[in-house]
C-alpha cells in the first residue's frame, strides 16, 4: 500500500494540483478514482465517509484526511519542505495567490469549462458570465507574470501549483496560448519541473476512457 | 495616525471580515472608504498603487500591504496571537474552511447578493445559478455546525470570521434565520464576542448614506 492515497479524477484541475504536488515531491502515492460525472461526490455516503464538502480531491495519509486542494498543497509542502515560501513576506504572498486562485481564477475557469463542455443545457447567459470573469482573472495573472518567473517570487511555490491547475486545459475553454504570452512562458517553466506531467496523463479516468 | 489602515466599504462582506478581526483584536485602525460602486477598485490607479487584483479590502501596516481577506485574517492572527488554531490538525481545518469560504460560500453568496441588489439588468438565469450554489454552500456549513460551537473546534478562529462575513446580510438575500438554526446559533455566538458589530455599523459608506 502506498503512503498517500488521493481521491481524484483526471478532468479535475483541483485534483490535478494535488496529484502534481505529490509527483513533484516524489511522494509514494496512489490514485483512487472518483466517478464524479455519475455523481459519486454528491452521494450521502461520500459526504459521510470521505468529504462533507462533497468534492474531490481528498488526500488520505495515515489517520489524516484532508480536502480542499490548497490545504493538501500546504500539508505536502510542510511534510516535504518543498515549494514553500522563503520568508515571512512570501508566506503571505503565497497565501494571497492561493486564495485568489480559489476565489477567482479556478472558480471561474473550472465552472466555465464544466458548463461549456459537460452541461449541454447550460444557459448561455450563465456561460457568458463565467467566461467574462474567467478572462478578468487570467488578465490579473498575466500582468503579475510580466516581470516574475513565478507568482510569488523567483522560485516555484504552491501558489504556482494551485494557479496552474486549470490552465493546462486552456484549449478546452477556447483560449489561445499566444494571447497569454507571460502565462504561457510560466506554464513552460512549470512543465520543465522534474516530475511534471499533464493531468490527463497523471490522473485516472473512467473505465470507458480510451 | 492609526497603526493599521483598511481600504474598505460597508457593503462588502470581505472588507467586513478584516474590519471585524481588527475590532476583535483591539487593533488601532482607521478605515479608508473605497467608492466601489463608482468603480474605484477597477481604475488603473487603484490597481497600480493599491491592489493589482482590483479588490477591497486592503490592509496597510507600515510597509506591509496585504489583500485578500483570508491573508489579512492570517496576518492579524499572527500579530495578535488571536483566533489561530490550537494545534497542527486544527491549522489545516482552519485553512480548509477559509478556502471553502472563499471558493464557495462567500464567492456564491457575495455574487448573488450583488446581482440581486445592485445589478438590475442581471440575467435571471445567472441569479438562479448563483442562488442554487449559495444554498448548497450554506447547507454544508449548516451541517458542519450541527455538533460544533465553531467551525474548526470549540473556540472561534479566523475560519469563523471568514465564513460569517456575508451571513450578517442574510435578510438581503431573502433567507430566513429560522431555516438555518445551527448557523443562526453560531452567528449569535459570534455576535457575543467582545467588540462585535454589524458591518453597516462598523465600516464607512458613501457620502450620500444616511
């Protein structure tokens, strides 16, 4: 049995953040596929026994059970002493960009992608609303990366791992890499980290997947 | 001049989280009103000189400038040694509920309230979408508080201060306190903390306010 177990599915950028961190830290881990698209995270059993918030990812490590990707990133950073802040000021910057990601960038991008790819009956006004907010959040990140290699400083931190989660799916939301040059260069730097792989290669999909 | 300065406005539950924490910690602080409804946070000048994310609240403390309410809460908790976790496990719980608040509860509630109160031309489908998600997030919190006095344990932490931010505006989103008994009892416990006051009493409004 592996040391860490991650409840996850490959279409989830939030699950990817956790899986990528495990890989980048060289953790001994295994994936436990969650059948999200058939409602697995919304069952009473899942909420009782895995996560009351009804979400993936969830990380199991001995008696420790953690949800929310930002918490999993923090926990692994503490355990492996990797991708953390270098000083007190950077600690708040890392948290600031992790919160911005959760509150805005991932929230809008993940919802827009879900609605446009997997919810054929979704209202166009709702999709337009999320698309506009997604572009707003991406614009903040693009500007932030104008004069920085990574979001909080010169080295990658868990804030970068959080923010990149949904951005490797850019083609799925109709965005062109060339229109986001700073973000694209930053994603290339993340791809160059030893252990990186794309979410569709890293995490398990459903039994019907190719 | 006060030790802390908070860029804020009274209609913002996020600004309220920061203002409430300053009050509960007995900080020496002053409010700097931000004219959000006339677009003050979206100007180039504000983004350049105050907050690149184009948001309030922002806390100024000497040379330190912080945005994102969750970061401000963490910073003040570190400075005053108040409302922090009691141990390592609680540290992750506090972060987990703060992230849940940012990602879901505040994100959906704040947006729904904004659209239904201040955006007369907002599409009904968009409002319905946010309302449904808001109710989902409130339901998670209501269940969490079934057997707990506060979100992360028996004492209040910054996770409670984060989550309550928009819930003192419940009447404005058409929700009845009686339908959320655990949440209502918890809000009463927060109101009983020395220094508590309602956002409309604590933070400044526009010059035209009564």
